[in-house]
C-alpha cells in the first residue's frame, strides 16, 4: 500500500497500482484539470484495477459550510467517471454494493474497474 496526501493535479505516478482512491479531495482540484487528473490515475491502474472516488454530492449531502458552493452534483461527478466504464456503487461504512438510486439519498463510494 502506498498512501500519499498530495495535490492530485500535480501527482506523478511512478508505478502501477491495483487501486487508486480519491477520498474527499477531488472537489479541491480545479474542474478544468479533473479529466486529466482522473485519466492519469486510470492510466496508472493495473489490469482489473479500481478507480475509487468518494465525494460528498449535492443532492443530498451538502452541508452548509465552506465547501457548499464547490461540492459536486451527482450528475457532474458521474460524468467525470463514466468515461472509464460502468460505475459501481457501495456504501461507505460497510462496502455493501448498492444501486445508483441510493446516491440520490446519501453519498456513495463510486468505482470503476479497469477491464482488459
């Protein structure tokens, strides 16, 4: 396992990984840089690797706070991820697989598997 708390828009992948996870950090990346940030992460995945994203979305999880105006909408976040394949969904606390509809009620872990 390699954990790095680093600016996602300038991170250089020195090797391939089985999982690349973005947890509550993509909303701080400039939106115009997000496609390239995600593409670099995708390219760094091994075959059958997983690109995992966990972000609060609006609706339904926006809190009245400092980030409320930059939180992703569900559609926006999924649009960024859908370029890589079918998005799968899981509950953050348990990892239980759920349907996309659950994302309209609570924040979900979204992930795409790199199939070859």
